[in-house]
């Protein structure tokens, strides 16, 4: 791959930079991103919606999506260029990562023309915010083991059950939901995929207070929630295939950055922090450690560029996206841990009123475990890489081919 811009890409980059210069402020050394999954206030949501609408009105929102829905029909490489340049500017916190990175691509891939027209334009414009309702307490890392159910009743489906770790549910309008519609077949075959109105009667959202003091994750309970059949995505029983599309896009969107943003913040922090009267970054050991992080991050970025080849050819992101997500999340946590070490005793503070720069790194460090669970745990991703990338034999699966209702759910009988 040629890493230099083509003349057309250079022109596109210049156009993007010109618009950003006119509509946002450049980031300065020392500027840092908000910790992951922190509480999102109504004011922050309003700012994010205004920024998304401004981009949409100017043709800079979801630029690879079809023009007929409000996108730009741009190439994957142009999207990379846009993201690179936008990251250099101060912008409101992004609340559309799940909708744009996971839900929208799934609807574009599996939805009907009517469903695309119904939801995609308002997602692009920022009018509606989306979440992903997959994980369940009883399923753990086995998504196909979920127990939330949907029962057909005329033209509607009645949904009961619980989801957990749902990011942003408290301010979302819609969610993508996978539930069990047939317990008499193998677990992967009995799932169906829906879009649910998060304001519908019977939907209850309970924020979860996390170790970093944020409340970005939620429990979501469904009690006799009625979903019209025209909000079903793909065929009944095809929910697993549709969910894989969502997960592949999720892992790609989480891992695409390779931790470069966190490393830029770390470099700025090491340049500003003094140790023994000198900037920390002048210490050879500090530079060596940061260099190790940067090498890993660059490797991840170059690996993610390979995925662009698949995208540019109209193919879905493959299992290689799992590598970016797996290594990138660990890299961000290691970088945050090192920043806490540099701060000494102050690195353990969680009081932003005392030392906000040090507090930020502690909050980041405590946020990353959530990222390492989202989109598949480290262990699940290692299995995917082993089986689908390296071609190693799969783990033995005792429940393979067994009807879901017949899978044991408790300890073996002592008879």
C-alpha cells in the first residue's frame, strides 16, 4: 500500500481541513479526550447532536454511506483521511460511535429499502441516537447463549428479558436487539434481530456505576415490550448472521485507532511533567517505553489499513479486525498505567479538583477494562484469531447441535 496521498486524496484532505478550520478549534498540546464511559449530561448530548447536524448539513457525516440517505458516497480511504483530520480538532464527545459504527452498517447490509429510508437519514443527521443490546447476565461471553425471548403475536413480537453493559442506553432513541425466537433448535439458529424503540412501554433502563465513577453502561429490562414485525431485520432465525455483521463492524471501529490518540496524549503529558527538574520525556527510559508503545500502535494502524482493502472491494471486515481490538485495548491500558507511574503517588488520585491531569490517566486506566469486554472479551478474540486467522483446531463445544432448551443450565445431577 502506498501511504502517500494521491492527488485526489490530497485535494480531499485539503477540503476537509478547510472546513474543520472554519468550524472547530485545533487541539493544543495537553488537550486530552474524556475518559471512556463517563457520565453523559444532557448538555453534552445536545452539543454532540449540534455538531453531528452541522457535519451532516455540510456533507461530512457518514461520508462513505450512500448519497440517497444523506451520506457522501466517499471511499473508505477518504473516510480514514477525514477521521485523521477531525481528530486534530476539539469536537464534542462522540455519542454516535455505536449507531454509525455498528447499527447503521448492519441496517445498510441487512435491512429492507424501507428500513434504510426510515432510520439511516436521521442517524446521519444526528437526530436519533442508537445503542446495541446484545450482552446478557446469564450468557457471559457466549452471545448465542442469550435467554431474552420474543414471541410472535399477530403483527407484533412480545419481548421479555434483560440486557447488560449497554452503552448510552439512557440517552438513546433506538437500539438493535437480538433475542431468542425458537428454543427448539440449536442456539445459534434460534435467534432473531430487531430494532427496538428505547422509549417504548416496558423498557426500563438502570445505569451502572463503574469503578471509574462513570455511569456510561446500563442494565436494560424488557417487560412485555411490543415490537412491530416491520422492525425485524432479516429473516426470523437469521439473527446470528446479522449479529456477526454488527460485531465485525464493532471490533473494527474499536480497534481502528490502534491507541494512537492515547499515545499522543501520553507524549504531551511526558513533555509537560517534570521529574527531577527536567521534562520526563528527556529521560532515556521514558522515551524507550513510549517508543515501544508507538511501534505497537503503528503496527496496529498498518494492519487496520489492510482491512480498508477489503472494504474498498465491498467485502465485510473479517476476523483480522479482532486483532486491532484485542491489542489496541491492552495497549491503551498499558499506556495509561505508565502515565500513572510517571505521576508517582499522584497517579492514584481520582479527585479532578486536585491534579486533573493525573486524575485523567487514573480514570482512563479504570475505564479500559470495559473496552476489553465490549465487542468480545480478550479470551473470545484470541479464540477467533486462533481459529479463523491461524487455522488452529476449534475448542470442543459440548452444546453443538443440541436444541437450546435441552442445554443444561446448572451443575450436573448427583443421581
